[in-house]
C-alpha cells in the first residue's frame, strides 16, 4: 500500500477536526502506515477503493471503505464497537488541536450512529470533517 495514502488517510482520520495543519511524528506515521495496511488487508480494499480514499472521495463509499474507516478508528482506539471513546479522542486529538476544539467536535459528533459499526465510523468521519476548515497537511 502506498505510504503517502496511508499517511494522508491517517491525517484525515486521526486529525478529524482541526484549525491548522497537523504534522505527524515519525512514530505516528509508522503506526498509521501499519494500521492502514492491516485494515486494507482485513477489509480487502480494491485498488479502485484505495484510489477513492486517496482522492478523499467519500461520496457513496463502498461497504469496504466504510469498514476500513471502522477498522482504522478501532486500531487507533477512538472507536470501540461503534461507540466513540471520548477519553481517547480527548487525549490523542486534544494534544494536537486543543481540548476545547476537540470537546466541541465530540459534542456535535460523539453520539452519531449508523446502520452498523462501519456506517457509524463513516458518519463520524463526515461529522468530524465538518470541523476541519483547511486542508490536512501530511
């Protein structure tokens, strides 16, 4: 899997809501790559699906893309069995964008539920993305 894809995807999923670009540490990049590769294998992302995610094309995502999002969030620890893990989000995301912005995102997005865990992850991603006023820098 393309490392740039994984890093970009991680910035999207890990950063979620932000006011400025987030620079990932080398350790974060390595973990992100590992999680991305594991999840892509677990859900059997096709090359076409990889290309869609890479292009940030989340309009009408396939079930595989939705499940990739769920897998990634679960590995990061921000989602467990379809439930946002607020303390983990506050710790990980709060350290990057600030506690106040993170709490604002959690208030708006934290209770979102989809038809299943994969759909929930995708809907959460969409909600958290609404807090991102500028492009993510990976």
